[in-house]
């Protein structure tokens, strides 16, 4: 059991506004950590990034909202894991000041008819594989920003494309929220922590652990000058051999613009390798930097 104070829970915009007004009266800096719940240590590391930025006097506000607008019609919105009591316990133990848990109609009122479309960055990777996904993400994040009015918001590199899309939206729309990023937290075998890992049975979980190994080894090959075609071709084969049901995409892209890298990665270390795979019906994503000699941390 933790001795951390119980966070304030706001379920409506009104309750949220009241709390925010009190914080603002004390001139507290606010950091938002948006999540869809079913929390794991990866989410909690975002709370730590928020706290490190704003300090003990700041207010860390986590939100939990499973956003219907970012799920496709054949995706797992209904099945998405939900465990409010456990999530609240974990957030309390990590020292968040408040949790915003709106019901769907606090976000999408009757007749809701507006969508935010980020034209660049969204035509590839998950944007191509999940049509409309990033419109749903951008729209809900803009709404959460407007409702919570944070100074900062934290997003994980696990959803690297999402992080870039949010940064661009915030800049383009002058949302005036500092976007902070957090590195990917992984299980011991390298599998990126994800709420969706809960869908995997023991055999599938073992297969899932291969994804990061294959990505890291492929990134090393790319960094040492192998062609994209050869390295990705082998990676596809290895994932299939490992028992992956389907490779949704496996792609190397410019790390800031997501422009395609066609033949070989540039020497300046700006490339990143991205993957989405299905194991059974479960879709998992991961990404790793391609660390050429110029951008290795120890270079
Ligand atoms: P989600 O609940 O899946 O929407 O994720 C909420 C936030 O947590 C997003 O910014 C994710 O990128 C981030 N996140 C999810 N998994 C991880 C992880 N393994 N490491 C770091 N951040 C993560």
C-alpha cells in the first residue's frame, strides 16, 4: 500500500475546471499525461517525466479516456482492457495530483462535428494502416488540451508517429503546450510495454518478444550500410519464421519528417525503424533508432 495522498478525481469538465482554477490561483505549473488506461510501467514513466519537469510544486494530471474516434470499425474499442480501480491505485502510488476520467459525452457531445486533420506525417506507417486514426488522436488531444489547459503534456516514443503528429498540431494551432517525450519502457526480453500485451497467450507472448530483437538487429545492419531492401527483406522473413501472423508494416523513415529512406540510411543518424505486426488478432507496434556512427550515444 502506498502512503501517497489520494489524487483528486474529476469526471466532468466542471469538476476539472474548478480544480484547475484552484491550481491556477496558486500559480501551479500543470503537466498532463494523456492515457487510455490499462496502465503499466510505461505509462507511469510518463508521470515521472512530468514530475521531473514541473517539480514538487507542480500539478501532474493524468487523463484516462478510451477514445472511440481513434479506433477503426473492425478494431478493438469494445475489447480494449479497462481497469479503473487498478489504474487509480497505480497513479496514486506514483504521486499524480489528479486524474481526469471523462465519460464519452464530456468529450463528444451530441452533434459533435469537428475533426482535426494533420496533413503531413500521417500518410505512412500507422496513418496508412489505420485510416482516420490520427484524426481521432489529434482531435481528442486538442480537446484534452483545451479542457485541461496544461503547460506541458507528455507522450511516449512507443507511439513515435503520434508524438510527431501532436508536436506538429500543437505548433500549427498555437496550442502553447510544451510537448515532452519519454523513451520506450520494455519488458526484459525487449517487448515494448503495451496495454495490448494483455491479449497475448503464453505462446504469443514468446513470439512478441522476438519483435524488438529483430528490429534492433535490423537497425544495426542498416547502420552499417546494408541496403534497406535487403535488411527489411530478411527482417520480414525472420518475423514470419518466429511465428508472427502478419507484418502490417516494416519501414525505415526519417526520424523527424517520416520521409521514406529508399536505398541506405543517411550517415547523419536521422533514421528510425518502425514496425507493426499482428500476432493472432493482436496488433503490436515498436520502433528503434538507427544509430549510425555519427549519432550513437557514445560517439
Ligand atoms: P495509451 O494508453 O496506449 O494511449 O498510451 C498513453 C501514453 O503512454 C502514450 O503517450 C504512449 O506513447 C505512452 N506509452 C505507452 N506504452 C509505453 C511504453 N512502453 N513506454 C513509454 N511510453 C509508453
